[in-house]
C-alpha cells in the first residue's frame, strides 16, 4: 500500500496533508526516515511512525455521534489541560472527530477511526450542510439577518452566505436557525460578532442528513446504517 494512503486511512490526516508530513521528514518506516512520496509499505509487517508515534490501521471501523457539551475541547491532548470529548467515550479504539466544535459550542459531532471516511465527509468539495441553533443577545433585525445571508465581512475576510431563519425573541434574546456549508474557524460566532450580537448559546443540530436527535448532553451512540448512508450518499 502507498504510504500516504496508509497514513490517511489510519486517520493521521487527509492524503494531501499526509504527503506534506512525509516531505517534512516526520515519517519513519522500520526506523528509517522516509521522505519520498511514492513509498510503498507492507501494512501487515512494516512499522510506521509519525514523529515517533506508531501508526496502525484500525482492525474494525467505529462511527459514533456525540452530543458534545459546552466546556469540552475537541483535541486529543488539550494543551491547556481542559476536558476533552474523548473522555466522554468509553472505547479502546483511537477515535478522531470529523471536524471540530469550539470549546463553548455544544451539539452534534461525529467520531470515527475510519480515516478515509472522515476525510471524505469533511472534504469541502461535498459541502455538507451544518445546521446550528443560535441564541443571541438583543433583538436581531431583518436587515442584520440579510447581512449574514449575503455573506458578512469579518476582519477583511468574507464569511460565505448563510441560511438564516428567525425563530423567536424572548427575554432579550433572539433564537435563530443558521445553516452553513463551509466550516471556517469560528464562522458562526464571527458572523454574529460582525453584526454586533453576542452569542449566548451555540448548538449544532445537524450535519448533512444526520440529526442530533434525542441525544442528551454527553451522550453518544453508534451511527445507524441509514445515517451512514446519508453521509456517504451526499457525496
Ligand atoms: N461556528 C462557530 O463559530 N463555532 C463552532 O463551534 C461551530 C461553528
């Protein structure tokens, strides 16, 4: 098997990113540094490491949906020592999340040990829709929603247009539904900062055809066959 395919199937990164990691000289096969992109390996016999970490193909695939609570990081080892989503899941498998949610965001996140699947679902080419429920301070006007629908400019960077629907206004807070395709860093929070409304609660409720459903905060379960098909068929 080609080395970059082995690395991406093991969940190291996308195939293109794995090429970069190889060229940077971070990969060793049987103790020898490899920096040629065409390298073939025997996945059953060869010992592959990335920066000293042994990389293995998963023995069986796991696909999970989790309701991430606020106050959990999506990194495996958080540099600030904060709680991580991996502490919520009881498994021996080395899982990784498909995309991320901010520390303060809650809701639907998908995890797997299938690198190939994760890279495909996360690929911008497939424009997987992500739906959020937002509670923001103040009364949000139609003109402000129009700005977000058009694509707001934040710090000189244009956020792509979003589908924005007004849901309610109660006790000084507006509730909205926001649907985006791309997942730029802190995209929803930055959109609301740009129109001058602080977000109080941000919750992801859907990725493509997969809904958060009735999962309680911190709860997780395997994706059903039907849910997996929705993600694969969207491509
Ligand atoms: N947009 C954000 O601002 N934060 C998230 O966690 C997800 C989308």
